[in-house]
């Protein structure tokens, strides 16, 4: 299952695949949940697979939430961000 969960500490957890096939539904879920739950931390430790569409979703979330920490970026996401030259967007200096 691909979804956002929010734990009692208000940390958003992204669970499952973050790919072209899932990002549209995930973004719609995000838009629903953000109306009642602020995005304070995004934990990606439960992401099992990602691609460039997943990277685009994270860049959009960063645009909307420039100071929100993204924790536990998957190695595949870090590699995609580095190759694309956008690693500083995901992990601001």
C-alpha cells in the first residue's frame, strides 16, 4: 500500500512506492490531509522504491514547505537527486 500516515508526534510517514504509478494518488492524499495536519516532518524510511516522478513529488512538497525536514531519504532517491543536480533542494544547506 502506498500512503501517507501521520503518527502521534505529527510526523508524516510515506509508506510504499514513490513512483510514476503512485505519485498522483499520493499527492491527492497529501492535499486532503494537509488541510487538517501540518507537515512538520516527512519520514521516508518506509519507501520501498522510487523513481524520477517520486523525486518530482518531493521537490513539489519542498516548494510548498521549504523548512520541513525530510528524514531517511532512500539511497535511490539521493542518487536521483544528485544526478539531477537537485540534492540541495531535498536537503537544504
